């Protein structure tokens, strides 16, 4: 693969979750979560991590666009990309590993209705891993090129932008689906309290 080629972009789901998977969400709508007695700090922390991932992915995309629009200096962009891009990738890998090994099995054991959604969430995780690999490869290249050849860095950033957009798009959908599946089960079964 040459430095200008992206790895093949993973294909990710563009449709809603299958019908019937939102039964508990109807019983425990988002607007009621904060007031529910079973809405414990552990769940708030999990949702807080999701909020941080949304912000990091949006910032990475927006900052890449700012660099391409020449409204942020190359050095500042490289610094931001290094810090915030790394925070996004490293924390997402850790978060999803924990979900796959600890959190999702707990939800599955508590309520078998979670299992059909779990298969979809796990596919999302695999797709996201491919996108994060692309993001890491492209971001590292841009960061290095800022020091060596800024015009090449700018060109590479143009290839980075669609990757940042794809990460943000997938995360937006995936995190919302994950929350809509998990939180009603947590509240219904009074888990993680």
C-alpha cells in the first residue's frame, strides 16, 4: 500500500436496529433515565465516556477541516491531532475491550433480549477497529509530514478528513444504539447500582 492509499474503508450499517429490539426502550425512554432510581453512577460514567468520544471525534474532524481551510497552523494541527487523535483511538480501544469482555456479557446474562443487539454492536466494534487503524495510519503520516514537507502534509490531511468523518458517523450511530440497548436493561434489572 502506498502512503496515499487508504486501507479499504470498512462498510458499516446504515439502517436502524432490527424491529423489536427497542421494546425496553419504549418502557424506559431516554427522557426518563436521569430520574430512574436504578440510574447509578456507573451508568452515568459509561455515558460520560460516550459523550467524550463524541466530542473527540467531532473535534478531530473539525480540526482537520480547519487545517484544510487554513484557519489553524500546521504545528498546532499536528499537536492537536497527536494528542486528541491518540486520546480518541486509545480510549476507544480500551472502552470497547472492556465492553466486550465485561459489560456486554453482564447485560446478556441479565436479559437475553440483548443478544440480538449484541451481535450488531460487535460488528460495529469490528468496523470501528478498521476505521481507527485508518485514522492512526493517516494521522501519523500527517504529523510526520508537517515537519518534513508541509505541502505533502496538507495533501495527506485531505485524505485524513473522510476517515475522521467516517469515525464520527459510525460513533454517532453506534453509541446511540448501544445506549438505547444497554441502559433500559440496566434500569429494568437494576444492574451496576
